[in-house]
């Protein structure tokens, strides 16, 4: 069962969106230099559809996107939650920040409007660095997943 530790409203994780970021625990990636090591532990509140409903209900029209920050331990279940949001809250975009090198085969890219993949590698930098190994993709109808990482570069 996926668990989340905390949430926050963020403006920089997904371009042009006001995002409810849900920080998921039990991260199996354990990237050196990780800024969220507290998410490595099996802690937090179970992230059920009922709990997800409660979380999005708190913000209503104040958000435009829900982004799962982690979830690599259970990608198939994360896909179920993404499908739930698309079905019950089609007004929201759905994103996933994964620390994996590639999209996990149990999670299908069409379930997400945005997907960030790539572990944090300190000497390459985060998404805002032109040398980053991380990539953010946006699903574009008729095109598929389009790399929009350059939107972070100043």
C-alpha cells in the first residue's frame, strides 16, 4: 500500500500548473544526495482513493494538477490512482515524479499528463540544470509524450 507523508501546493514542479504535490514514502531509489531522505522510510498515511478524494477536496478549484512525488515502490497502484483522478476529477492534470531511469512497465504513460523520470545525480543537477539527466514529459494529444525539460532552464 502506498503511503504519503505530506502534501504541498507547488508552482514550479509542473509548468503552467498549480499543483498539489503528494510526497510518497518507501522510495526504493535512494539517490545519493537526495533532499527527501525521509521518504525512504515506510511511514505516513495510506493513500487510498478515499484519502485522495479528501486531499483534492480540500483545494477544489485552487489546483489544476495533482502530482505524485514518488510511488516507484508500487507503480501499478499509482496508475490506478491516476485513472481514478482522470475518471472522477477530469478537471485536474495528473503528474508523476519518478526516480527511475525509465517509465516502469506497470505504469502506462497514457495514465499521466506529466511524467518526470531520472534519479537525482548531484553533479548533473536537477531539472533546472541544462546538464541534468532528469526529463519531464508532457502528454500531447496526437503526439504522445513530449520532452519539456527545457522549460525549467533559465
